């Protein structure tokens, strides 16, 4: 596995790979890798000739400076994990060289996918994601890029961004990998103390209860949200940022649940903000 | 000269060129080519191994449907001109295949360069320009791209866009090519009747008078604008959209003229909207 810090050096290597006709798979991450990331890497390995992982805690996408500073890091263990997965290239750009002259003053939006959820409660977050994705995609020139559906809105936005701008990258979303109690794997889970971790498990419990209600024929998004909200708020450590029941194609609201339905949740557990998304298929 | 209509076919050819190590120069146009475009092509020929011209009247950048429909076209004569300049590839995408599914719903802005001038009076125009540029750059993968400084704000925005997103394309602005009376070459000039053409010549006259005033030591942007405005409005066919005296680095307003100064003008001559930009160097 090559570990590369310089954008120019990576560009050079990528050009050679492209010209050899090999397909490049790409897993952009912010590090502190967990099983969710490893699943993305395995998919990349399966579908591509050369797999590239980047680890870069992107300052442009944090609306909260404290969250940025507290974002967990462990480059050595991350490198080891990438190596074990058979990753070909690990890109570790240096923070101050990635954006020479600072985060660029550019604003990119996919309006119809940025009307709710994290686009509204984390103002500027996805704009920052698109800045880093645009720069990373131009360096890595991936044929395929892999994202987790835990961050479902991010996945949809990046997929539409790549299509709209003509990147020529196929963006895939992979199923969320979960802890035994159902909590979505997230680098932020590392910041949970034992009490917070217990409270966090109310999120997957709420999803299970939602699944049961849907099986029993519940069709009202409002009732689903209300019951899920009650479950999550049964711990005083939890504060709900949003719970939404939406059309997974375009994130628009729905009057009644039918076909495929997305349930999107963001919860502050103590000071740690966790998000999760689950797709349900409603039987007629 | 290869004439190519299909994006996929062009992508294929470009890949081969890139892998042969040749440098690609690119002149994106909306056709109805004039000497200004030819000057861009000659610069591309000088600096690149392979020169690509595109002709595509981009629906995404017209805020006025009538202006879009009236935009002059002459593909046969344009092709001839490209051939005469020794252009290697002419890209003529078909309108309905360039944006399959319609103009994408994406909004890209360079906020600090889009606070005035055409960004304000032609709402949505530059957003549409950036959509087409992003798509074209991804297909053509140019090492160099050439734009006229007649559209100075557009040039600055595209240059900053390419840098911010990491396109790896060097964006150059070339001096405006002018008619004998000083009117900037523009495809839209073809739409001027004789009376309008006479009125349009007041724009370069206003620039000449501005140059004289500056030589005589005038330092006030306000006085310059006022006098230029009087000159242009001496024809009743002219209606001023804007006249601004700005810092050419970042398009911000200035209190007093010193160093390099940009004078930016947009005028409706009858129904035809013309723009022009001129840089002045102020002697201390």
C-alpha cells in the first residue's frame, strides 16, 4: 500500500493508472475507521482494479469548530486497517496544503435535496462536503466512489452532484453497518461515555419499534415520528435534532407511507450528535 | 479537424490524447464566431498540442428565453473558421443530449465575485455558466482554457471556480478584440440594425473619454461614471444596465482610482444587451 500526502504526487500516479485502463474505486473518509468504512473498502476492492482511500478531516464541512477539533483521529491504526483490507493507495493530505490559501469561497448546492434534515440544522455542512468531494474527485478521478447510507442525505447529494457536473464517477451508497444493539457504526461513537452509549441505543430501538408499527399497517408519518420521538426521549440525555419520514428518491415529505420510505434521525446524545437513516418497504 | 457530437465519443478521444502526454487547450463558445473567438483559438494553438473548440448555446445560462431563442447561429461558417485556424476537434453537442433529463438542479456560486454587475442584473446567468463549464471541463479535461476579457466577470468567476474545485485547468483571459470604432466584438453585434450600431459606438467613445479623463488626473470613480453615462445616454436608443468602476482583482468597489482599475459596462442598445470591460492603469 502506497501512502501519499502530496496532491501532485497522487495526481501523477492516478494518471498512470487511468492510462493503463484500470478502474479506480474510491472511499473518501475522515478517518477513525470502523466496520462501516471497511465494508465500503471491500466493495471497492470487489468492483475496481485499484482502490484508493482518503483520510482527511475536512475543515470546510464543520459548522461547529469544537466538533472539528474533537473529531477523533488515529492515523496509525487507520493505515493498518487499510493495509489489511488490501487498499492500494492511502491518501493522507496535509491539512494546510489541501486548501492553499484557506477554504475556497465557493458555494455549491443541490437545492431540491437541501431543503431539510442536516442541510437545515447544520448550515453550510453540505457545501463544505461538496468542496472537498470536488477536489478529491479531481485528484483521484474515480470510476466508482462509495458512501455509507447512514449519511443518506450526503450520499444522495454527492450522487446528484457528480451527475450534474459530469464527473463521470458512479456514486454508490452501501447499507449501514451496525453494532450488535443496532446502533449505526460512526466515528463519533468513540466520543460516547457509557451513559451516553446506553442512551444512544434508543435510536435503533426506535427504528425497531417503527418497523413493528409499519408491519402492523401504520401508514401515518406523524404517528411514526411521535412514537419514535417518545422512545428516544425516554432518556434525558437525548435531544432530538430531527426525525423525518420522507420519500427516499428526493427527500420530499409524504402524507401517507407507501412504497419505499426513508426515516431520517439526528439526535444529540449528551454533546455528541448522531445521525441514522433507515429505509422501509411498505406492504400495500 | 474532427467534428464530434457525442459526449462519450469525445471523452474516449480525450482519454487517448491525455495518455499520449499531449496538452489540451480549450475554447468553449456559443458559436457565431468572430475575431475575438479566433484570437482565443490562436492562443490555444500556440500553447497547446491539441486545441478543442466547443459550440453550444447553453440554455442554462439564459435568464431571458427570448434572448436564448434569438441567439445567432451559423454552424457551417463557424466550422469553416475553426478549420481555418487549425483547430483539432470541434465539439458540437446536441442540445437535448447535453443535459439528459434537462438542466440539472445545481447552484454553484463564487460569492465574493457575484455581488454586482451581471451577477445581479442577470440573475442565474453565472450559475448556468458554471454548470456548462463544469460539464465541458469534465469531458474535455483541458490543461488550458481561454476566455475573452470582454466578459471580465465571467473570466474571473471561471478562473476562481476551476481553482476552488481543483479542476487542474489553467484559465487565461485574453484582451478584447474590437471593431475599427472600438466596439467590442460580440456575437450579439449581429443583431444590431444600423441605428443601433451607431448608438453602440458610444460605448467605446465613453471608454476613450474615460481614458482621457484618467490621463488628466481624474481620480473619482463617481465623476468617471457620470461622464461616461452622459456620453452613452446621448443616444435615446441606449439604456444603461450598469457602469461600475472596480478593483479588477476582486470586483469590489473603490473610493478613489489608483493602480489597476476596471471599468465595467452593460448597455441595452435597443433590445440588444451589450457588455464591455476595460482595464486602466492609473499613474500616481
